[in-house]
C-alpha cells in the first residue's frame, strides 16, 4: 500500500487548486453581475419616464459603507452592492490562494499571497 494511498482523489494538488480558483472567480463575477442587473432593473423601474440631462455628468460615489445601509433596498444601494461584490471577487481569490498554499505547505507562496492580500486590503480600507 505504501505511497499509493497518499496520491488518491482526496489530495489537494495544483490542478484542483486552479479549478477551485477558477470556479471562485466565475461565481463571484456571476453573482456581482446578477446583483448589478437586479439593481439596474430596480433603477429603471424607479426612474421610468424621467427625463435625462446629458449636458452635465453627475458622478455617483459608492454610498454603502455599512451592511445596514443595504436594508434600504433602494436601487442605488443594490447597484453599489454589486460593484462591491465585483471588487471583492479578486480579493477573495487571493485569500483563497493563501489558504490553498498553506494547505500545500508552500511557505514562499503563502508569504507572497499574504503580502498581496495585505496590500489589497490596506489600499481598500485606507480609502481615498
């Protein structure tokens, strides 16, 4: 039996890690797109018949700063949530990489992925 039992289907190798990361990215983008489409439909329903002034551009900053603000369930909050989900998808991928590399006991890639994750989170939470 020796080493044959170790290389079974339960092993977490590079191919399974890549498949899981790909699935994570696809599901994240699909979820974000679904939420944005729902928010867009809500926005169109709320503003049906409104006249649009294309002479002046008015930017819309993301207003959702706390999960309780999503309880308002207005169209802009849903759109903001979709954008935040889209931003969170690659960050979740890097966090997954840290865990996956730790499971493989690859210290170098754990350190690199953790550094990338720290830079991403610092940049996001720092604001500006």
